[in-house]
């Protein structure tokens, strides 16, 4: 009986040491950061890269939302500034909503005349140890969003509206 107890205790100790993986202790990955700006097609043709935010679309009117069934829900949206590019919008909540609720269509309210559609598919990825958020696909009004390496921002090319 002592021999069986000793064998059982040894198996438990060895099993626990094999299951313990130190690499998994400190691997928190927060939601994927989604930062983007809107660039006018007219200015891009002239190699100028000024953002439409806030020159045309004012930060205090811009909202990001989605529909959960019939209920309209806002997504937290912040902003930042890059000197040569102007203002940009940023959200981490869009990743959480997309991955947890499997909602991929979001709406960017710019003003009373202009609401655009963002298709944002984000999923949770697990490597057997850590879980992280990863973009699956992304488009703005049906067109692929471009990536600007120097600022790590996505941007959408948008015809400049006739409002001033």
C-alpha cells in the first residue's frame, strides 16, 4: 500500500512539473488597437497628405457605432495627432465587440450628411498558451484600408466632400 501511495504521489509531482509552462505566466495581450484617418483623394493625387479630420469632419461630431440586433450601440472612439498627418481616430473597443459578439459591420458617423461603413472582423487567437486579438479582414466603404508604415495607421481614401 505504501508503495502504491508513493507511486501515485510521484506521478502527481511529475505531472504537475510537466504541465507547468513558465512562458505562459506573463502573456497578456490586450485588444488590437485600430487607428485610422481619412485622406482626400484630391490631395493624395498632389502628394499632399493632410487628413480630412478635423479640416472637414470635426472630432466632436464623429461617432462609431454598431447594431446589436435592433439596438444601436456606441463604440468608444478616441483620437490623436501626428504633426504631418493631422488627427486620427483610434479604438480598442471595436476589437472586443467584433471578437466577442461576432459583429463585423460598424458605422462611422461623420456628420448629418455622411455616415460610412467599416467592415472590421477581429478574432481571438490562442497559441496554446496565450490569447490575443488579430485582424481577420478590414474595409472602409467596401474598399481595403491602406496601411501607412511610418505612422502605423490605417487610412481610407475618401472623395473630399463639398462642405466647408
